C-alpha cells in the first residue's frame, strides 16, 4: 500500500520535471566566414577560405544570403546559401558617385539590414552620413540622408526602415518613398526615465535595432540597456527573475525591477528577440515573457548578431576577422514557475501525509 501511495508524488514530480522550462546552453560556434587573418580576398570561393577585415555589420535575407559589412575594406561581402562569398556589386547607381569600379563606394559601413524583397540597406557614417539601398537588381540609391550618425538599422515586416541616429539620440522611421521622421527619442543623451511617450524620453545612443512580428522596435543602447518601442511608448526591458522579462510602465528611474543589462546587440526571430550580452551568452526573450539561454559562448563577442528564419545565428567576431555561426536553441516554454512550485509543494505534502498515515497505529482486530 505504501508503494502505491508513493507513486502519486513521484508521478507529479516526473511530469513537472518534463514540463519545467529548459535552459540548454546550445551548440558551440563554428566559423562561417573568414580565416582569422585580415584581408579582402577569396571572392568566388568558400566563405571559410576568404579573408575579412573587421566585420562590423550583418544582415540575412529571406533567401538565406548573409551580408557582411567589412570596416577594414569599406565593402559589403555577401555569402550565398551555397557558401560562396562575393563582394556586393552594383550595376547602376543614382547618383553615379555611389559606384567605384563596379563596386559600391562606402566610406564607413556601420550597419546593415535586409528587407523582405531582398533590398539591402547600408548605413554609411563616414564623411557624408547616409543610408543607402541596393535593390535585388543591383541598383543602388540614397535611401535617406540628414540622418545624423546612422549606427543601427532594422526593417519591419511592413517594410518600414528604422535608423538609429547615435549623434541625435533618436530613432528615425520611414516606409520607402515616404519622408523620414523621428519615431523615438527627445534628443537626450542619458536615460533618466524608464517609460513614457516615445518622443518624450531619451534614446541616448542606439547602436542596435530589431523589429518583431508584432511591430515592436527593440533598441539596444551603447550603455548596455534594452528598450522597447510599441504603440507610441517606450519602456525599459527588465528581468524580475532569471527566467522572466517584462517592460516597465513606470516613469521612475531606475526601474523598480532589475533592468536587463550588458546588452551588446539585438536581433529578431519572428516574435522572439535574441540578445547578445557582455556575459558571453545569447538570451532568447520569448513573446510570452520567458527568458532562456539560446547560446553559451566560449568568449565575449561584441557582435553584431543576426539570425536567419531557419534559426541559424550569426555573430561577428570583429577582432578575429571572422563571422561565427550556430543554431540557437528554441525556448521550451514549459509551465509557469508558480505552477511548477505549487506542484512541487503538493508532491512534498503528499509524501509527508503518506509517511504519517503509515506510522499511525492500527486498531486491534476483533477475535
């Protein structure tokens, strides 16, 4: 009888163990492009045999092409789905000064983004700061100028292009063909408010942008914080526990709950957000409010980070002149923590009651 009673709590614990949130470290990174030595050769061959020179920007198209912004060569290298690398070439440009020997003339590439139609957007923060656009037919044009110092780019599912202006402490946004406008930031260079109207609080130094499928814009700041712009409001991302995230709605700074910190780069995978951190991890913030470790890295990389629709993650190793890759672990949602804790408490209670009943003296049997 005792063994039968013990089966119930054991079964409860087994179910909870299976349903509990997973925190897998994920696979190790491997080299996707670059040999580890600086250079600009290798076009037409495998990306792993080509030399890069300080990759500082990444973007992945829907077809799987990975674009790499190379600071040292002031060029964009493109790796096709079959692994072949080539320098992004342009057949025509307006103005023509964007062409230099059949290649895109870039002064200082700082960010890349890819639209659903295959258009590649490039932030040039050189002597003439601007954002360029290269269409799938290899035609280049100036997409936006008068953008301060463009340090971050992202394209929303509806085609809106967002630009992080680190000198103007703001985020700009525009659909192709429409005027550029400020969508977040009041020009302040320091976060003093945790939440508020998008145009009323600071967005100090936006260095990374991402847009999830719900239209929310995620802003990585040079100070290591993460903000979310949604429905005209900005809030600081906080982590009440190690397994939960939320966006504060209170204006007071610092927020009551711990702000997510040491954020180096951010990218979106559908409704989820992947965050490259200064602790050597890639965190997944799920749409449901859960936090998990998607990747554990052997060392800290400053990024940026990008992800394909397949879940393949790309991280720029700028100092190592490489781009690394791995497949991020999906989030195992499991049970909410409070339900898991309640289940454990119930199982313990059943065990204690069972033991007490077993030790209770039995009445004498009648003759």
